C-alpha cells in the first residue's frame, strides 16, 4: 500500500508502472487520504 499509493490511475512509471485495477484498492484509498492531508499544508 505504501509503495503503490504513488502510482497514477492512468499509468506511469513510478515505482512499478501499474495502472487502474492493478493498483490495490487500499493504495487508491490511501492516495486520496494523502492528497487530502497535503492540501491544507501547502503554502
């Protein structure tokens, strides 16, 4: 989950280039939580 939350839903190369349904459900949820957490802390 920690590594896969960096993946892009439409594919990419970081860290393993998986996409869409290959990304574990919990990693996709974690990605949303990570972005939500980062939004108010950006200057």
